[in-house]
C-alpha cells in the first residue's frame, strides 16, 4: 500500500484510509472485537490510516486494534465550538483510545467562513494541545464548498476532509467542479487532503471502478477514506488502490439504504439533524429521499425511538 505525506501536516499515511463509520452503532453496530479484527486485517494489508469521530462510537474497536497495531495513524473529529467542548471531546478520545495522543483532530462538519470564525476558540485550544504534543495535526471535515474556500484564512487548519465524488453526490453549496477547484486551491497552499464519500454513500457502488479511478486520479487528494465492513471489501479496496479493480465487481451489486422502522413517532429530530435535507416528516413519519441521502447514519444518532438504521 502506497504511503503519502498529508500535505504539510507532518503526517505520513497510507493512501487508503479505513473509514470506521460503517462499523459504528450508527450503521452496522459491529461488536468491538469484530471491528478490531477488521482493522488489524487491513493493517496487515498496509492500511495504516483510519478515520473515526466522537459521534461514531468506534473508539472501543480502535482501542482493541491498537494493541496489535500501535502505530496506526488515527484521525478523529468532534463538534467543538469553544475551549470547553474541544477539551471534553479530546479527553473522550484519549479515554476511548487508551492513549493521550491523537494524530489528527478535526472540527466536524464545518459549513462556511462564519462557522469557522465561530469555532475559533476551539481551534486555538487544539493548537495549544498540538504544541504540547497531545495532537499531531489540526483539521476540519466538511460537505460544503464554502468551508473549503474559507480554510486558507485559518493557518491552524492543516488538513481538510472534504466530501467529493464522481457524481457530486452530497456536495453542498456548489457543484463537483466547484469543490474540485476549492480543494485543489487549498492543497496548493499546503493543506493535506483526504477525501470522504468517494462512492457517494453507496450511490456509486454500481460504478465503483469509475468512482475510485476518478478520486485516485486527482493529484490534490492525498488519501481517501473508504468505509469497509468485511474482509472481502478490504481486499477489494486495497487491490483497487494498487491499480487492480477486479475484486470490486462482485461487491457492486450490494445495495444499501436508510430504513425507518414503522414505530417511528415523527418527532422530527432526524429532519433537523440531516445536513443533506434527505429526511423529513410526512404524515407523522420520517420519509427518506434516497437521491439525497449519503447514508451517513447521523440521523440515527438523534432518534429517540432507535428506529432508523443504515442497512
């Protein structure tokens, strides 16, 4: 597996990043032991970079994997807006991972220049922790073109984790071309870039070869996070990142979707939470617009009836 420098962040990572959202309680709800087994299998195949979040609930999976792979490069992210929330999220990461160091800590789901300005206090705190050797690099994740364009105003942001894919699925505030231009510009100024949703949250699984070829061809994308739930998916993606797409085809027929169980009470929390405007309450029950949904499962995290699931 090829390793790359993540911009000017100082981090060296495998080009394929293991996205752990798919094994989280928001999606498959995989037991920690099973998740760790997958992470260690990927590690043996050269995948030394993984992505998680305060929201995902996968720290136990990673903590188990770290026993056998202590040099895994870990990126996590959280909804922080001031010193208090940033400190609390960082400490949760330390407790969850069983170590007092995180390679990359990012502000989760940034939307614009104004969002970033409003979170300046959190950025300042994370930079202080970086100076203390507790954080390796600071960054942000986003689905929004405007946030990528604004990143150059914040020298604290060393790494950007943007949503970008062949179909433009899920990109907010612009087209695929707009996101391409914003990301390329940020990368040219030294920002490390690792992409998310290369398969459009499942929408592009049927054209996996074309979707991965597109994302891997971009010189301004250093690494790519891909969610994987099985040994077969790990093998297929590792081979694809090495230039052999032959194992992707058997996986292309798998369809995933967001399911709302019939005990939904229509409280509307999922609708408020969804940044893609893909779910709304109609006639007292949550309804999903499959064309807009990127299968992040974040709506499931706020459902008090636990009736939403990515399957």
